[in-house]
């Protein structure tokens, strides 16, 4: 969820050896929780756990049972989820931020008398939320959250629910708040939840009315959050560059006139589940397509930053994933998606683990590898290395510690598709880099049997599965070191459909 886009310097090769600058003066502007997660409101209690059993329901493949969720302890806390998040937090300078929201945040109505955390068969709305929902915010230690409020219900019922929800949410998040969110993908409201001619100025007026109501409720219930430092939002949480609700148009209409936006948030997907032509190789395992997507956001970020008063506000991908529409089996849950996740360097809204089934999905390992590469991301500068071979099938990044300016990380991804079910021999590619002479590099490989694999994934030789409650277990090769001679030439062989993270060892 929390991904700040910064300009990426690109340098081209004149020969087969990529000469990586050993120092960089680039100054990063990255959030500490660079790899974070966005969880649909309807599934949050599953991931966190709480103290009451919810109504039975089967939603988007998630069996909604709370105290009986696989991985929960007798206290109702989901230790499995906690361990998986802590693996990421230990690689970064802070725990991932958890965004609770998405489409279902715009479908939920608060019911103060409801015992269940969530009720999916309530008479007044698609989802009803009870007071016990907010117990789940206590499950994850040392973690900050954003909570999404319902903007879609633009009526008396919706605004009554909004006030009641604010009163409960602020108490639960008084010491755990990252920021608030009001509305999810409002550009998709047009012609459905709002008139087809709903303009940027009309959206901004609606947004200001709602956020002012939130502020007044905070003044009454949680006055410590009703000040300039804490009363902030991620916005506008737009899904795409819709002509009638354009990203720049909403800011021109005064979205941040009250200076309450702390993160400029947009959403990103590589495609739509079920669309023709969608495949692992074409849609996800394609470095040039990833670069093009990032460039789109980079251009938009620069446009918004150039607007008055906007230059210092971080631009984030508040929700991003492989495929919109809940993902596609055989694509979004595969090891190929993990390679995409590493290349794209973001927290995906696609579930990286399933707390009900007790399964760590392949994409989790891509997030873990990205977190290991980024490390303390406020001190990380990144160069995207343009290789001499096909840049759609090869990806390489150089990472620099900005305190010293020195090169200390290299990431390599071989996107050539390999399907293990074919039983064919697996090819590899050798990448050659010019680095510091006489340096040693620890190697951590991101591997699975093939790009289509949904299980059997490892990073650095370790698995992080439900059988160990998300704790690392050494199951494959580990401890590789690449030794560079006096010529400074580093050779690195990477199997098709795998990746490697290299970390400079102290001399």
C-alpha cells in the first residue's frame, strides 16, 4: 500500500557487461513502510482475528469465521499473520502499514447493536459492521493502520453510520493511526452511485462535507486526533485516469484546500482478470510493461507535485495488484506473480497469505524479497539497470545506501517463462556486472519449481509456511556468496523464472 514513486535514473550499456556506478548521490523520498498491504474490509478480521465468532459466509474465497480462523490462538489473535508481517518488518525500518478499506468499505453500514464483527446477510446493507470489528485493530503489534470510511452512501443512513463508525474507529486507532480514507475509487461512482455528469468540483464538495463531519465527530469523541498533525487523509484513491473525474482535476477543484491530505493515493493494476490476452508472461513477467506502468504514475506524480502546495506530499499506490477483479487463479497466485511483485516493488492488495486455509501464497515471497532489497527504505536509492539483452525478459536494479552513497544491493529477475509441468530442461541466463573490485556478495535466491507454481516457493533457502506459523524454515540451498576479483567483474547465473538479491558483505 505505501509506495512512494521517485525518479529512477536509467543508464544504457555499450557492451555486454553492465557497469554499475559504485556510488550514487540520489536522495530517496521513500516511506519507511515501503512494502505494505491493503486488505479488503470484509476480510480484515480473518487476517487479524478477534474475540467473537462472525456470521457464516463465503466471500471471494474467504471462509468468514473469526475465532475459529486457522492460525488463531485461543485469544483470537492470528499469530500466523503476525509472524508473516514481522518477517517484512524486520527487513524494513518499521512494520508494514495496513490499509483496511477497498470496495467493501463503501458497502458497509454500522449497527451498534450487532454482536458479530461483520454480518453479510443484514437487511439494511450488503455488509453490516458491529462494534467488535474494531477489536481486530489490536491484533498486530507495532503496526499503523488506515481505515476507510464509506463515501458511497450519500444519504441520511450513510451519514449516521459514518458518525458512529468514526466514534468507534478513532478509539481503536488512537495510538495506531497512519491516516484516514474517505471513499474508494470514486471515479467508478459515476453513473452508478453518483450522476454520470458528477464533476471534480461536485466530488470535492461531497468529500469536504464528509471529512468535515468526520472532524466534528473526532472533536467530540477523540479530540487528540482532531488536530492538524493527526487529522489527515490519503486521497483521492482514484482507480484510473477517468476524463470526468481526472486526477489533476480534483486537485484543481480544491481537494486539498484545507491541507488535510498527507498522501496522494492512486490505484494500479496490470490488467483485469478474465480479459483476453492476459497471461503470466505477457501481463506480469514483463519488465518493460512494469516500467511503462511506473512511468505513467511517475508522470502523474510530477503533474500533481507541480500544482500549488502539492510538492511535499508523498505520492503512493494505495492499492495495487497484478489483476483487478479479485485476481485470476493460475496468474495472480503463482510464483510468476511473486517475480512481478519483486520487480514492481510494491505492497499488493492481492492477499499474500490466506488466514482461513492456512496457506502462504507465492506472491508473499516477492514482497519479502522486495523488502529485503529495500531494507531501511528512507536510506535507499535505486537505479534501474538497462541490460544489453531483451529488457522485457530481464530486470536488474542497483541499490545504494544514501548515508554512504555506496552500492550495497543488486536485484536480478529472469522473466523467461518456465513451466515445470513440461519436464523440459530449465535454461538460465548469466548476468555480468562491473562492481567494486575484491567485493563479496551474499546471494538470496527467489525460487520455485516453475512460474506456474503456487506452492514450494523459497527465498534465501527459507520457506514461510503455515506449518511453521509463518516463521522461517530452511528447506533449500543457503549461504551462497559471489566473490569478485581484482577486475571487479561479477558473474551471476539465474535460472529462468527466478530472481536473486545480492547484498554486499562487510569487508
